[in-house]
C-alpha cells in the first residue's frame, strides 16, 4: 500500500494506462512499481498523517535555518 498526500500524483499513478507522460520522474515511478508487482495507491491527506506532517515540517524548518 502506497499512501501519498498529493492528490494529483495519486491520480496520475492510478490512471497510468491513460497517461503517456513526458515526465522522467513519472516514468521512473512506473518502472519501480513494475518491479514491485502488486501495489495499490491511495490519497492520504497530510493533515490526517501527523507523523508525515511533522517530518515535513522539520525538514522545512531545517532548510529555513530555524
């Protein structure tokens, strides 16, 4: 199970059959997912995942020098 807070990314990955992406990152993600075999992705809002939200804030603060 893959959880992502970015709804746009989740939609792109879920609709992989419909999208012929020019994005190297998206193509690489699909290559890695093929190695995994069976996978599922779901949108998980950052606000509902306090651990991920806290980690993201820590990284952001570190970059800003706080």
